[in-house]
C-alpha cells in the first residue's frame, strides 16, 4: 500500500503484469519505448553482465540472450531506458547496492542509476508505463492474496488478473521450477527486435 500512495492512477498510460522480469523488455519493444526512466523496485538491479558477454551481443538481439538478470542492462545499453531509479528494500544499504552495481556494469553506466528507498520515491506528477513482474521463484505463495489485491487496486482488468493467476498456478505446478526455473520462464517470440 505504501507504493500505491506514490502513484497517481490517472498518470498510468500503459500497464502490463506478467511472471518474469525480462518480459518488461518485450513490452518496451512492442511500444517502442525510447529514452525512458525506469523505476525498478527490486532487491536486485537486473543489470548483471557477468554470466555472458552482454556487452558483445548485437543491438536488438533477444531470444536466449536476454533473461531476468540482464534485461535492464540490455534496455539501457540499447537506449530504451536512459536512466534507472532503483528502489531497494530496507535491508539493503545504498552503499552495498552501489558497489554491486559498479562491479557489474562499471562506474560510467552506474552513474545513470539512482538508488533510493521507497519513502524517497515520488511518482505523483509523472506519466507511468507500469510493468509488474510477479516472479514466482522469489515471491512466496502466501502473498498471492496481497498480489491480487494490489493488481485490483491498480485497476487491472479481472480477466488479466485471472490469466496471471492461472499462469502462476501452472508455473508452480512444475515440480522443479524453483531449482530449475529456465524452462518455465518467458521466451521472446522473436530473435531480433525489428
């Protein structure tokens, strides 16, 4: 509810909700988002570049190259996102968050990331393209009712919420989805963004 107090629902110009973080990039591609500021509310910055050589992947490549840990890096690298406002949880210090960020993307790109706590967030007078990822590997089942109410409060359509809940149940039905989430995650329907 703290987050809802920060958002003027009339300022939401587009909203999407799904299971995996990197699906955000799919929706930004679809709507040709360019030079936007991303408010990223997460314990992880999702600007990781250590697993594969993300710096060497050609522009607009998607497919298996993009995942939950590097999609935001990709969006910044390609210019869909020009700045990130990373809202961290209370247990994570800004200093430790900054050090992890610099370790992964260097000082230059990390200067385009502002790290704040939720109480510092101000979205009241800003247009918002809202993307929400439920992340079933990270969000415990007992929060399902709160998530549903959160989406209702954000005025998501009932059929969208029902579809999301169905996908969530299906994902959790995979016996190994926590230990081996990759087969269950979103896959880009195209290899190269047009």
